[in-house]
């Protein structure tokens, strides 16, 4: 039987638009919200048998434990690359904070998908490079016509 406080917690947890994870000290996923299921493509049941490090891209997985230890010690905010169930890569910003759950150390981790911003930044940088290149060509053309 759920208490009113537990129901309120679940409502807030699931209503949050960013993925949320509750992790234990070993990085096991103890809970996640609907946004996590939607972003990563795993079912809630699948996520609840995983460790957070399994969501990292292959080359970052060895560093995942250190990130969790940092979050347990004093909290952590960092950019990270993760992978969805379908294998596609996403750029995320993770904000992780320690807390106690039933007397044990845990981490509440919120995830913000930054992939669209990364794509926009790359597109903007490319456009700026093309602009400078065109400007240089124009300058050479004008200087050469004199």
C-alpha cells in the first residue's frame, strides 16, 4: 500500500520532463522516471536491472564508477556521451547529487539531452567557416581585379 507521500513523490518524479535516475553506490539503477524510458528506449524493467555506466558510450564506461563516487562524495555536474538502446549516441549533461534512501547512500541523477544543441553548434561553426571562406574569396577577387 502506497502512502500519500509516496504517491506525491511518484507523481513529481514521473512529471519531470528530464530523465531522472536513483542510483545506489555501485551505480545500479534503483528507480527511473518515464522521461528516462522515453529518451533511452529501454523499458523501466530493463533499466532497473542495469547500472548507469551501461548507458555510457563504450569508451566512457571505465570512467563511470569514478563519476558515481564523485557524485556520492559531493555531487557532480558533467557533460557525458551516452547510448540509447538502438545504439544511437546522445550528448547529455548530468547533474548528480547524493542523498540518503532508507539509510544508504544514493545518487539522484538528472539528465538533460544536449544533442540538439551540439548539432546546432556544429552547424553554426560550419556556417561561420563557410562565411569566412567566402569572404576571403571575395577579398581575393576584389583585390585581384584592381
